[in-house]
């Protein structure tokens, strides 16, 4: 289908650029970006019956994946196709999920709001993406490497930080203002900034703190006044505990204990608020999706310029040469056919996901709550929707000659380096013939066939249309690495004997 809004959005972005020039104001670095992508037409047959298709998948997940409740909302060409609720918001009270009112925790999907807030300050000329982060802080991040951490390094998770624990609190009394937490918990610097993507909650929270510092507003007030209120998202907040008007609508988190789901208290992530403390309804997240697919505008409200929205979805950094990488805040799910950008979110109890396919003017948000397996349910549903709406084919198998990729144990770069590594979480890679291998992760083994030099595709028996997972080996003989297509936010290094 033709994107009838494409022309006006481009013209408005150009007009905004010209207006800044005429006023003698500096042009944000993000303005000079490629034009909006060409439209991608989704065949009607792939959208017809999509709601019923999702109903069937979720019904299966409730039966097999310890799902208590879930919500899904789908947007296409500027309108909400449907919003569906499943299961229970509260099992003990037998309170069903209300798709319009029940609150869920987006987890790290919250970061997308933080990146929007940061780009608003870039547009305002108060933040330079290439400036050292220390320029905007009231404390100093040490610079032990040859160059400082830039603001843009936070967006692609390339500040060089190790991971950091202590991001949640057991009770409200244990929470500290996230700015104070950041000052007291500076992570170890492990790599040169801008050279390796390793997912960093600390880095995203630091971006939110920069917004707070340069705007003169608390992050909570800022996001409500500059993003949620303009977009008509009244039920979304980063505040913890929840405001009284929202608390009674919160879906319950659960743990599976002796075969039954046992309720858990409301989780607290204010220590890293901009990185993951949001609470929202599906209709509110649908409005956020609509704005992002419409070049930063929803109705009369504009939260970003079209150029800034495109910048958030453009390639920023990739670990593996031939797999999707990070955009600028978003992760890249597929580079073309159409291009898809996304972000997942996991708290201890809730599991969420947001996807945008700007060329197709399509997007969706989902959130699940239940036992630990409800995270897999979320992942399964994402794959089911993508495989139905944007099907792909298995790659041709490759039988060329090359030096074999190193086999053995591989360890993730996303970990707390102040503590000893736990070998339990290492990948165990073994050859399974000249052009195949197995990868064991936490006791589960998968089979992969070669599709190119040092590149493999997982053999799953998945439904026609995929999607199909890939793994690539790269690096040097001294430092072998591997990465998965589904994990652009980290890499794995061969564990040396």
C-alpha cells in the first residue's frame, strides 16, 4: 500500500530545517540523514485474520508456557487494527485482563521513551551527540581508555561498560534517587568506547540523567509533560510506586512455585528509572507506535522531527559484520524486506516487546506476565507475527571451503566483571560435520547448518516463513567471537583454556 503521508512528512522536516537556518540557529547533526524509505505493501491476506491468528497462538501459550495474562496491540497505516487482552490480571481474584485499562511493565522497552527524550534535547541544541557524556554530568565517569564516552555511544550500547547489578529494590524504602544510584555504581570500563556493543542499563539510565540535567526538569516530569501528555498517554508513567489512580489496574507478576503461579509484589526499578521503570497500557503504547511511524507526530502533537525519528532507526553499530546490529536506541531485527527495528523488555515477572516496520507503516506491542516460561511465550508470539506478516525463506546451504571456526566454550560480554564468571552460562559450540554445528545453552542444544563463510542458520522445523535465527563467527585468531542475529546487544568470546 502506498504511504500517503510520506510526502508531507518529508516536506515538514525540510521546512523545520529551513526555519532553523533562517533563525541562525545551529542545525542538529541528525537533520542531515537519508530521506524516508520507500513504502512496503503488506499483502492483505497476511493481515486478514491476524487477530484470530494471535488469539490461537496465545491460547496455546497460556496452556503450555505458564502465562497468567497478556496484551497485544497492532498498528497499521496510522490506525490501531486491534488491541486484545488474554488471561488474568489477577489470578487469585479471577480478574481478567482488560486490554484497554490493565497496566503492564514494558521493562527495557521503556528505553525507547528515554531515547526520544534525549533526541528532543539534541533538537533543542542542548545536547551534542558527539560530546563527552561528562560535559552534561555533575559527576565524572572515568576515562581510562584513549577517548571519552560520547553521548551517541549510550544509544548503541557501546560505552564499554560491563554489566551492573543492584538495579532493582525489594521494597520502596530501599529505593534511592536514580541520579544518586548512578554516582555510586559506576561500572567497570572494559573496552574502548565505540568499539563493542554490550547491553548497558547503566548507560541508558545515564542518558535519562543527561535529559534531566540539561532540561532542568525531573525525568518523571519531563517524560510526562513532553511525551506522554502530548501523545495522549495518560496511563503511562516511570514513577514508582504507582500513583494511586493507577495502582488498582496493575497486572500481577508471578513466580511458578510447586507447579502453581504465586503472586509477586510490584517490582521496583527506580534505581535505573530511565532504563526500565515504566508502566503502561497497551492503548498508550499503540499511540507511541503511531507517533513513531508518523515521523514523530500524532494528531496536532509533534514530539520529534522526522529526521530524528529516522536517526533512531538507522544503523548505529554492529558487532558481527554480516548480522543486524544496533540502530540508535532501537535494535535492528531485519535490515531489509522490510527493515524492522525493535526492542524487548524483561523484568523479573513481565516480558514485553515493541516492533516497528516503518516502510510498511506497521508496528505492534505486547506484554506477558506469568511464570519464567512466559518470556518464551512472548518470544514465540513475536516470531509468529513476524513470520506471518513478513515471511522469509531459509537461506541456501553453503558447502565451500574455509578454515573451521573455533569450537569450544564462548562467554558473553554482558556480565558484571567485578565478580567471577559463571561457566554455567557459557555457550558450548561443537562441530556436527563439515558444515554444521551444535550450540548448547543452559542445557538446551540446537542444530545449525552453514549458509556462508563462518555464518550458520538454525534448523528448527519452524513454520514456513521463519523467522530463522543466525549465528556468525568473527574476530581474530587471538580473539575469536560469535554473535546471534537476535542479540545485537552483545557478543560472545571464546573462553581460553
